[in-house]
């Protein structure tokens, strides 16, 4: 009768030791790796799974999902996307799926990788090695067979959810309701005056619902609202401490109208879509979850929807859009601009250059890219609308280098040397030489004339 508590204690201690060793190896690993932190009873539909990544490419989109035993990650199912920080780290939580093909498995592979598939890390998550320790036994003298715990590696992590001290809990009132319902969340067993984050898990992603502070007795009470476009039959409410050391979940049953379908159940359109400009993918939720409801060719990203719906089947609030396009750029420096209401993210060739994923009212943002090479470049824009008027305008312009203004060289003004005035030399008037008038020589010739006087 006393052997069972001893065996259970030894098994729990072994699991905890393996987790500590695995976490240390994971932290020191030079390559991309992930650490998986399951919630209570891993494998239960809706149970939270937290994936912490390290050594991934900085500021990159990361796909996180599950794969059955023997299935490569490239053929697995992506449940959530994350964005790594400047050091290549990320932290994301999603609920374990409720479909029977997942709940019947003894273990799964958790994977995280870049969209291009050049960086992928996996971790094995055993779904029964912890659950049997917590389950009651009908016959006290009968113990389940021992579970073999594999040797820890950088990508194989099993973590026990056992936590010494008080176990934090949350209670929901009511426990079921339609989309748009107000849910009262009451907590107890938390650390005194601790700050907590509340999230909704569904659609394969995590939606932040705000923060709350526990009182001196470790209790709190607050309300959250289930989004009106919620389309899956359950919603998991997650409460966790800021440092992630304490967390717990509770399930809210969603009463869906008979004609409501989850976003992932929307069949693909049978009409071929010709894309020559921007490929616009429109989602009827604010987190780009599931398959797009509408895919179309958008000439420009310049929309002022206001209070109107952007496309058939899309609500006028709480929706999101992803645009992608490959376009030629001349070499040079460029400024990318966005004027949106509410959030926007922009990638250039897979690199995140603008991250303003938050609610805002008509804000304009800018991001400069220098020395962009000539050729084709791929741009991806993600946008989400919270509430109120909706608008999205994204464009870019080339930054012209500043023109240098030359300083003129001053040429000294030459000093003029006055030209001397020439004094003309007077012209001498010659003194006339007097010439004596010639003396007339008179030669007298005597003529003798005989004159007869009458």
C-alpha cells in the first residue's frame, strides 16, 4: 500500500531531472532549438502547449506546429506563427487540437521552422508519460507499467507540470455561451500581488486579452469577451504569470450557430485566381488564422474601408489581410511607409523591416532600407483591423542622395595699373628760306630809225 506514493515520487523526480538537464542542453545549444512546456495533462483537447525557441534567424517569421510519429516536420500541421526577436528567440502558446487523429497518439513531434524550411528544430512531446502519474487508480495494488523516459537531447524535452506550493486555478462563469459572450474569470492560488496575462487559445493561435493583478491573497476576478467571429466549438482561457513560471487553463464551450463554420473549414475556391499585382488574402479574424476567406488581386494597397466590409464574407471589424508581391527595384536606398488603422507588419525578402502590430488610429510609420540591390524583391504586408474605422495604405519611395553644393573659389580682382598719358611731341614748323627774287636783266637794243619830218 505504501509503495505507490514512493514510486510516483521517484518517477516525478526523474521526469523533473530529465527536464532540467534537457533545458540546460537546450540553452547551450549553438543551433536552432526549441523547449516545449506542456500544460496539465498534455494531450487533452485544449491543453496549452508553450514553445520557446532559441538561436533562430533574427526578426523572422516562424511556423510552429505538430507532426505525428514518423512524419517529417515539412508534412506536419502548422497551428501558430511567431516572429523571432533580434536575438533569434520567440515564445508562443497554442492549444492541443481536439481532433481524434491527435488525441489518440502516444506522442507527437513539436516543430518550429522558417517558411523557407532552411532552419527547423523539433522536440518530442510524450502525451502519456505524465498523465498516468496524475490519474487515479481503481485498484490500489495495481500499478501501470513503468514508462521509459528517453535520454535527453537538445531537441527532446519532457517537462512535468508538477509545481511545489499552491496550485493556481481559474474558474469561468458561465462555462458556455455564444460568440460575443462576456466571461467572468476568477483566479485563486496565485502568488500575492502578482501580475498575470490572460489569453484566449483557439484557431491554433493565442489572442492576448489583457493583464490582471492578483490581490494579497493571490486571488483575482475580471471579465473578458469572446470575439463575435469565434468559429470553433471551444475556447481555452489561459492565465499565466509574467515570467511564465505559473500558468493554468480552463475550457469555455462555444455554442455555434448551425450555419457557422470554423475558418479552417472554408473550402478553397474553384475559380482560378489570376494575380498580376498584389495577392490579397482576407481573413475573417484579426490573427490571420486558418485559410483565407477571400483571395483576390489588389492593384494597390490603398484602402479606406471606414465602417464597411473589405470583401464578401469578411466582417467590418476584427479582420486581417496578408498581401504579397514580387517586384523589380532599381539599386539604391528606399523608404517604406504605412498609414494604417490598426496594426501592420512589413517583410522585405523575408526580413521584418516594420513591426507595428498593435491597435492605433490612423498612424503613419516609416522604415528605411539602404543599399537595396537591383532586381526582383518580395514584399509581404500583414494588416489587422481591431474596431472602429478601417484603413490601410502602404507605399515606398526612393531616397535621393543629398546633392553636394560646391563652394566657389574667389578669384582676386587684379589691380589696374594706369596707362600713362602720352604728351605729343610738337611738330616743328620749318622756317622758310627766303629766296631773292631774280633780278631782271634788261637788254636794250638800240634801233636807229630815220624819221622824216614832214
